[in-house]
C-alpha cells in the first residue's frame, strides 16, 4: 500500500456523544453520500451484467471518500469538472440516482436523455460541468471557469478531478502553471489509485507522487492525503476552498485511494499483485466512516436506517429506469448546433 501523509488531520477517535468541528449532521450526510455512491456504482455493475447498460463505463468503487469530502465542503455555485470516472462526483453534487442510472441505460429519463452515456455526465444545474473522456482535457477548461470567476469578482471555485496518469500529460503542467501565475480560484484533485489504466503509475513516473511531488515547480505546497477517509478529505478541501475564495490562488491535492474493479468493465485487473486488493479493502472508506459514526456516539440503528433507505432509493430508481422508454429517434438530430437544429451551415 502506498505511503500516505496525514496533513495534520485531527484524531479519528472521540468519547461517545462528543463531536468535533465537522458535527453530527454533516457526518451523517457524508455517510449517506458514501453509501449512495457505493450502492449506485454496484447497481450500475449489476445492470451491466444484465445487459441493460451498453458499452463501457468506469466505476469508483473504493474511491467514494474523495467525491464525498469535496462535495460536502462545496458551496452552491461551485463547479465540478470530472473525468470519465465521474458517476460518483456527479451523484455527490446532488444529481438523482435515477438520472444517472437512466443515462447509463440510455433511457429517456437519463441526465442527457441517453445521448451522453457513462463518460459524459453533465448537469450545469448541479454544478457538474461535464465528464471528460480525453485525458487532461478538462484541466485548462477548469482554469477558464476559474478565470471567469476571478474577472467578474464571483466567489465560486472550480474543482478539477483527475487520475494519476493525467499528471504525465502536458495539459496538467500547462494548467498548473497558468493557474499559479494568475492565482486562479481552482483546486486540482488527483485521485491516485496507483494505476493509469493497466500500468502501475510508479513504472512510468520519475517521482513517487505524480501530482504532489511536482507541486513545488508551480509554487504550490506538497499535499498528499488519505483519500479513503472522508473526514481528512473534507478538512483538506475546506481549507483549499477558503484559500481560493480569499484570492490566494490554486491548490494541488493528491488523494491516495484505490479502485476495487478494473479500469473499466472490460478489465479483469489481472495485473495487480496478489493480495493488494484485499489489503486496500481493509481501508474501505464506507467501513471507516461507519466506525467513525460509532466513535462519535451515533447508534447502529441510525446507521442501519441510512443504509436501508439508500438501498430502497437505489431499488426504486432502478425500477423507474427499467420502465422508462428509450429516447425518441428525432433526438439524434437535436442539440447538434447552437440553435438546437441540424441544418448545415456555411
């Protein structure tokens, strides 16, 4: 398991009934969010096995704490820029499960009425400014959104999520340099799950931490955190948002985490060393947070109620999606040009 630096995170233990700076209400919300992400992603996999989800998709099973911690620390109006592994980040911003599963199933009740699919989830209403299939493409776009906020005097912050492999793409370095020079209100979040598709990131990168070890080149502090602990992620995110809103510029945060499944549905992940997956599952983010709730005096009955309610929610969303119609054929020609039509233009 990769080494993780705890950037001054507070103790994860407390006497029963005592809460800290996060508070019981937010803790319960973050636990519910992680369970929603876990159950929804598992359901997406099950639906794929039933041939109800076509094509490929990329799951975040095991990485739920990153999306949860950053979304919980956001304010309305903040913007999320996601990769093709964007289901969790989309759900964490409040997009209903039905809209996400419907999109994966190419149904008319989907987020984009079935036209976008797994790798292009977008909901401007919820601050989700797209999932990007081109590696690194969204980092400069997030800079553009942050530049707009800076120019207009708005207080929203853009947050750009990407994998460890993106750190070896030119757009990563260009975006970091631009954001630092202009002190843009943008946060770059590397979800380091140790593998860039099928290749261990350590085999092709000159530094141990592909994001954090390059931060100094852009005048930024080195930040490596436990990406499987939602409290650590939340506190780190909260500080980065405060910094950005104060006009003090960007942050680069590397979250150490691990994906339980392969890169995509077509990947059996046979390249992983024996025992590595089992070792990371001992640091399962949902299990960690369930125990965290108990440490802060929240009873098992409350925890079970949350889990049961989420499963019911996902079950109901699944049945609605199965019953939903496919999108009409004339939708194929809609939204091709800015006026919504499909007429050729000179």
